[in-house]
């Protein structure tokens, strides 16, 4: 059974998909969105994020356009600094080891500010991230790391605001409707075969935008592409991101691109469920590790916890934890720094131990060689450069000296009880391998020619992220390329 559903069909209903739908509708197209999930689980990975978006801004005036309801008191007590396009570009080059496609990075960086302002005009509201990205110095909040604004209400708020905007713009959203295959008509994409409530049918359209995530929720593909052991990682987000969009495109000759053996993976609560839990949201993450030490089952440290700001290391350290014996680690802190721990360390669903002596603490770290741990702490304490002042707000250079793996910043002796330990494993956020696109977000075939009528945005765009990722760049990328894809799809 076939029917002309719309001018543009969008597969997916997360941030990238909504931005594509809104852009297509803005350009006169009749738009239908297909979401595999039921409405209560909809929104893809976007709904599981904290809603932070990395954006270029040249000072408080730019922030005021994104957050028009900033109060004079907030402006007075905040040093927003700047985050220039050069800094954003440099961050992308640095964390991807210069692998990111320069043309795609130019589009991402160059369109970030205008795209967030466009989202704001559509009804998305932003606020400064005071809680997680700013520290108070001499009564002033100071932002660091280039990540300054987030959607009101985090990921769930972002999806709620985008859904309201779509409905206001008469965009049809079909939930529980899984796309199965792309329909091709003489070399051009002409629609989608879908399954809804057990019935399979064909929906025709002039163009299709794939915006349905990577393959992070598919354990077979994770093992196939990321490697052995990745089937055992937890999934931070949606159980619906199983690589369907990628498979459909590759089946009709699309060109794969990017880091197919790579993904965004973080330290995640060891006993979290297999997939993300919307009731807990992003709170299973454990991101205050730069202020403590990480030890594995052998009781040894295995990574430089203070190599850089969290924004630039968290997306790659999940992989490092997965590589440890037993696929877990413990984050260890003493009383000097526990006041710096983020809110996610206070949730009920947490694997935590605490003790007043280091010997008792060592016995409580389940699965850890207690004697080796005590030796690690003794060597650690002797190696900390206590002559260098500790400053949580900057890369303070307070380091260790003489250890097999030295810590570069924020090194503190572990000697003031009570001691706190938090068990973490690896949580996969999204996969980096994707489809090759051009500057109009058109999907290219294996001859690097555009496949007529097919566009892509969001996690399944390849070529942007390799090895690692600067925090907040994913949602911004989804919005930027979603808007580009929707505009181009409507123009057909």
C-alpha cells in the first residue's frame, strides 16, 4: 500500500530531525516525521542529554541574544568570556587529532551562533550553564571550556520545546513508525517503507532526511565496528538508535565516512541499566574525575585524570575504562574535593563506598586489590606537587612528579577523611561512523556524487568526530546540519 505522505519525510524525532523538519516547513514543504519510538520514549538521544550546546560567541551581547531574559544581576556577577570561531575550530582539530573534515567543521562552527538564534526564534529557550560549566571566583561566575548555554529543561526540555514548535508549524509526527527501507525510483530516493503496528506500507515523498541516530544501541554492530567487548558496554541513551538509517543508506550505495571504530563513551554508573532511563536522565554519568584518581581492579591508576578540562576528555575515557580488567574502575576522592562533585554524585541509584580510614576504604572497593591500592595512594601522595596552588577553575598545573602515569592538573593528596569511592563502567553515547555528505547535507554515493532526494543530519553524519569530541558539539552539529538538510530537502 503506497501513498504520497509529504514533500519531505524526516526519519527520526530528535534534535537534528526537528531542526530539519522546521527548516523544511519554513521553506514551504509539507513535512512528515517518522519516529520508531512511542511518544513517551521519543526524542532519540537528544532527550537523554543535559541539553548543552557549544556555540561561538564574542561576549555578553551575543549571550544576551540567546538568553534575552538574562537579568542585570546575572550579567553583573558573570564573566562569560568569549568563545571565538578560531577557538571552536581549534578545539575540533585538537580533539579529533586533525582528522575532522575541514569543510564540515567550517559549516558547524560558522553556523553555530546563527542556528541557535534561529532555534530561539522557533521557541527553544536557552539559559547559561551555571551549575556545571562555571565556577565562582571572588563572587563572580566564570565560564570555561567554551560550553556556556543549554536548553531550558535539559534534553527533555529541548525535545518538548521542539515538539511544540513542530506542532505549531503543522508538522505531522508519526510515532511507533519504524522506517525499514528507502524507496528508490530510477536512481533517486522517492520515499520510505515503514512498519506501524505490525503493518508495512510505503510512504512517498520528494525527498527524505535521515536523522535517526547512530548504531550505539545495536550490540551486534558495536562488536562488528567498535570491536570485541563493546557489546558489554552500557548504552547511555535511546534503545531505538540501532543504525537503521545507516543500513538503509548503505543498502542503496551511500558512501560511509568517518570513524567507524570510534564512539563517544563516558564513565557511567557501574550498575546502570542496559539502556538509558528517562527518569534518571543524564545523572548516571560521573564527570568529576579530574579532581580525584581513577583505579582499576589491580588497584592501579591507568589514565591522566587531569589531562584537560572534563569537556575535552570525558568522551574518550569511557573507552579506557572498558579496556580495564572487569570493565570497571573506581573514582576516589577525599574530603578536600568532595564539595566540588557534581549533582550526579548525589543520586540514589549509585554504587558508592565511604570510610574514615584509608585501610578500611581499601577493603570496601569491591573487586580491587586492596594492598596494591594502598601502595598506589602512598606513592601518589608522595608525588603531588603541593607547592603549586590548587585551582579548580583553570588548568592549574598542580601535578604529580615521578609516577608511571603522572596527573597534569588538579592533583591533590588523598589524606583527609572521609574517603569516597564511586564505581563506574563504560557508557556509550553515540557512534562516530556515518554517511558522507556535502555542504548541502546531501548524502553522497560511493562515486562521491549526491544521491538525489537523500539528506542526512545528526549522529549519522560521518567525518566530524574522531577518537573524541568537544562537549556540546553533538547537539549543535545536529541543529546546524538538520537546518541545512531540511532547507535543501524542501528546495527539491
